[in-house]
C-alpha cells in the first residue's frame, strides 16, 4: 500500500465514522504525520467505495501500519500503540462526543447509547495506548483519567505539563472533559508512559496573559529529563501548544458567532495565548516613527523574520523542505510541525465567491497584522476580481485595511506563488496622506480621484459604488500594465517579460465609502541598476536589500534583524570617532551623512537619535527610488494620457 493513499483512506474513514469535520481535515492529517514522524505528504488515490463499507478501523489500520512498518517508518512491535494514537488524532475530543451524546438523550436513550457504542468501536475508545491513563465509558460519555504512579525524577516535567493544562483551561477554552485527554496527548508527545498529578501554582498562572514562562519551564524540564534534545525543544513546545488549543472547526464556530471586531480580537488574543504569535518576542523588536520624514514613516527592525536578499531567495525561503505544504501560507500548514504551525488556527471566509481563509502573521509587522489567503495554491494576481475581493473583506471587517502586493518578482511580496492579501487594524502613514492633484473620471463624476502627496506613485479612488471603483481601477491598472516611457526608464514588456503591475490597498471610510489606493510598481532592470531601476538603489541597501512590498510602499518599513547589532556598532563608531569596521562597509554613506549633518561630537544618546533620523531619511529615498513617476504631476499626466481622466 502507498503510504499517502493509506493516510487518505484513513481520513475518508474518519469523515465517515468519526465525524471528522472538513475544517479539521488538514489538522488531523498533520497530527497523524507527527505521530509517524513523517514530514512529507502527497495526495494519494483512496478507494472510497472500499472505505465506505467499513464501520471499524481494524482492516484499514492494520494494512496501513503494515505498510509503515515495511517502509521502516515504525517498528512492527509498536504498531498497536501507534495505531491507537492515529485514531486519537482522527477522532473528536471527549467533550464533543459527550455533547452529542447528551443532545441525543444521554444514558437510557437508545439512539444516544447506540451512537456512543458505535463511536467507541469506530475509534477503539476504551483501550488507552498509554499505561498512565485509562479510557472509560460512563453515564456522561467518554472519560480519560490518569492511573498508576509517576516517577519521582520526572516530577518537574509533570508539574510543567499540569501548569500548561491549567493555563489552557483558563485561557484556551480547554473543556473539563478534555483535560486528561489532552494531558495524555502531551505525555505521548514527550514519550512519557508515566504520570502523577502535581499541584500547579494557580495564583501565578492566573496572572499570566501569555504562556511564555510556562513553555520555557516545560522545555527546560523536558531537556533536563533527557526526553528531548535542546535543539528539538521548540518543535516539542509547538506540538504541545497545538494539543492544548481548540480544533480549527471549534475556532471557526466561535469566530462566526461574534460581531466582526470581537471576532478578530478573539482570534488574535487566542493566537497570542496559544503561543502561535510570540508577542513577548515581537515586543522586543525595535520600532520607531521617523518624525523627521514628511510622511511620518514607521520603521521596524523585525528580529523574527529571516532576510532574503532577492526574490529567488525569498521564494526558496517560503517553500518548505520536501514540498509539503507547497508554501508557508498554504492551508495545509495548520497543525504541521514541519513549519512550526501546530498552534496555528485559521478561519474561513468567502471573497469574490471563492474560498479564502484568514490567519494572523507570527511576524506581527503591525497592529493585528494578518493574512487573507486563497484556499487554492495559485500564483499572485491582480484582476478586476481582486478589487471585489478586497471590498468583500472590508465589508465584513470595516475596522481593517487590506491590500495586495504587485504580482511581480522584485517589486512584490515574498510569497508570490500563492494568491493572498495582508492587512491589519493599524493606520499606516500612507492612509494619512493628502491629495496633491485632483482629477475627474467623467463617466463617474461623483467618484473622487486624487494623486497623493506621497513619495511613490499612488492614485486614490474613493466611491460609494463597488461597480464604479472596480471600473476605475481596471482602467488605471490596464493602462499602467501597457505603459512604456523609455525616457523615464519605464518598459511595459521586453524579453524578460512584463514589468508593470499595481499594488492595491482598500479601506472603508467612516461614511461608508470605499477608499482604494493604487500604487504603480515596476520591476524593470537596467545595466546601471541590475537589481531593478525602481528598487532600492545600491547606496541604500545597507538598510534593505529585499524587494519593497506593500507595507514599505505605504510607509511601514520592515528592516532586517541584523540592524539591531549594526546600529549598536555604528553608534560606537560615531561616539568614539573611529572608522567603520569591514563588516559595516556598506554603511559608509550613512556614516558620512550623520557626521555632515550633526558634526563629530555626540553622546551615545545623541548618536542613537541621529541614526534613527538618518534611517528615516534613507527610507524616504528608497520610496523615491521605487516611484515610477517622480512627481504627482507626472502621475497625473499618465492618467490624463489614458484618455479617460481630466483635470478637476
């Protein structure tokens, strides 16, 4: 039997007999992969008719485990225990089984009793694979309880587990019926076949709004006990936090039951509390507003995100080893430990009549920074449907802005292989920008069209009408995609392909009007600028070598983590009046400009202020680099040249 086909047949079995929700399918599959220690998966060819006739898992599971043993994925002697853990990964938690049992009438109801008996047979409930726990069927339904005695030397590990379980009851909505079920899950993750209850410090845990300290304690205890290598502790912790979290379908149900603002707040808070968003680490990132810039640019030094020097490196960095999932934002990441996303939880939505989902970014570039992702892994594209999808999003979540990168290597985002948007609950510098040139679109004179007083080339269109906004955007986008002006270095298409595209950002204003910012982008290259004519020019790449995506174009600069150390080195050189070391050679221009502007004498605090001011100045010039038109009047002339715009 092919392993992938066998796994897919188990998924079909779970849907038929274990009531596996469609929203939990990827998560359940990834839990099985983790049990088996497999990091790769490809869709198989399940025999659905064969599986459809099965009401117990024996034959199917035995065949699958035999194939796993033959492939040396598992040891044959471990097959019964592994099989039981696989069924646990595919089954509903006791709380959900017991809720359904109660809804059917509970003890004494023939229908309820049959459901419970059938589910027990289908899931093999009643025979725990871990000797430290027992499974029982009671008048209330399924119950898992600890039994036996633990080992004294493992008491710190048990205590760390119990602290996290108590935390999850308070913060992650862990049901009381599931407490020992999940506790056993954690013991399985750690390879423990023993357990003894410990008394958690409830008062201390009650004061926590995030689990960082508790996770760190578990890591230390597990490493000290020899249960996990230090290098593997983060993966272990990710699996544990995934086990403590609600199933994806439960998160979706809760999200959909709440008003829009409460829903997005709930998911964000949950993502912090279950350690997917490591907020403590994000809060250590350097962030400052550059008051010396006319646009009030925001600058962050993000230590969590890797730096990719070019588009190809970014594409490679966002493709998991082994090709599963296809990229780091695919839906298959939910619950996958290979990408550190066991605790990731997403919510589904419909945009433009298509299935999408929303998740929060673990990198947290801005307030409640999230990503809307197409369920289908297909390349980034900007079409008339994109505008409709952006409007659908802000209709549902009017407190967020949402936008898309230009679908261009070198001028767009880092995951161009998968169509997605990103946004957040924060107002970006560009949102405060005013119009510099006002135009009219005679066909729709009530629509507001402005070229912004902004560094790069941005056109703002505001309208109450979805149709009007869609038509005007399409006119601008198609006009720009086909625009060439060799004298300005703008080439629509050459032997290397097409070079013009747009980034879009959508907001909904307080008066109910849609506000769309259209940013003109180009990735054309030249002999003088091999990285891109409208890319960060070489003299500024000490700050940012990567392509400038949607956020940078809007005045939110995401700079690499290396700058934290380099800023400190630069500060020392300025204060001590020493020449730059070899590793800071790229900062030569920045160093000279700071001295020219402020003189040689400066304190450490003053040097820090001057460095931040200079960084803001460099970011302004980077935005000027990426501007395809260098003035608002030139952008307005382009629009009027389309023949559908006129002076106001």
